[in-house]
């Protein structure tokens, strides 16, 4: 997994932040990534402002927060983590130490890791695991704001129905396609592939670019398994994906597992594999 490129600047940022005046907490929750913001906003119904640490277009494996974000966090009532992404591995312990009034929750609690499969913490790409994430969020919200439990409960019911609908749409689509494998630059769909009986072949592994021999192996896999789709993410280099596409005739498809609109993106990924 990538480590933050500016990891050496963490102590300086934290020192500058610790010298500021104590902040008053507001009706704000900070989350790590945009899909969490989507879920949290559905659950809170505007009772809390939801702030995302890793902004759109940035990699959660290497992002460093800005001083403004550090200030926003200090004024939050809670922080919702999503598990062992690079950002949290580099920053979370220090954020906890410097924000003792902020309650920290792990939304991925109870989700099994697939690290024997790939270095992939993207559990939210799976509707099955998304159910666990939003139920963990609900429990956290009740803990910090029990006064609005009934609202959170009603919104949780609606959100779980949306997740179940998403699962049915994806399942229906993927059972009708012969395409049961795909290439992806950065391994971000391990949970998705597990749930729907797909094979994911990653170009990048352990944060490293493939060797010429590994590229050749991927080309051979594409031809052997009749793979037609290569997924690429906007925050990563696409050169090696383009090489494989040129050699095999695969189409390149840009996806964004970090998109705010979780339901829309998960369904779009499935329909891309189904050629819809």
C-alpha cells in the first residue's frame, strides 16, 4: 500500500495545529472518503454537516490533509474512518491524539479483510459490506446524538432498501453476461468481484508498476479468458493499461470507486461489464 509522499511533514502540521486555540465543536462529522459522505448524508438528513477528508480526484493512499481540514476536524463531533486506507494508516493515530474531544469510529468494523486476495481495503464497493458500513454509522450517530434516534432509524431503513435494490440490479446484470473477469489498474474491486463471482486481475500490486514480464502475463490472461474490459481510475497513471488495451483490443473504462454517488457508480461498473 502507498505511504504518504509527504509523511515527513506530518509532525510539522500537527505541531502548528496543536498551537492553535481549542475549537468549539459544531454539528459536523468528518469522514475519510466521499462514499461515506453519501451514506452519512442519507442517514443524518441535514442534522449534521458532513466533511470529507480526501477530496474528489485525490488518492486515499497518499493524501495529506490541509490546515483548513485539520481545523474543521477539530470542530467536529465525530470522525468516521473507513479502514486501512493509506490516509488513515498515516494519519489516524495522530489525529486522535490531537483531537481528544472528537469521537472516532471505524465504519469498517466487522468487515473481513481480503488482503490474501489483494491489497484492497475498498469494502464499500460491495453492497454486502456497504450494509455493514451504514449500520455502523447508525450506531455511531445514536451514540453521539441519541435525541434523533428515530430519524436515524427511519433513514437507515430507507438506505438499506437502496443498498438492497443496488445489489439486485447488479446481480441481475452480471448473471446475464459471459464476461466473468476484468483487468483493473489499482485493485479496488476485490469485494465487488467476490460478491458476484468475478475475477479481478490488477496491473499494479503492492503499489508497484508491473514489470515487462508481468505485463506479458496479463496480456496472456486477457486472451485466455476473453477479457474485454480494463478499468482505470483517474488518480492513477494509465500508460500500462493502454499498452494492454493496444495488445488485446480491450476497451478502457474510467471508473471512480471513490465517487460520491455510491449507488450510481456501483451500478455503472456492473453495466460496463454487461456492455449496457
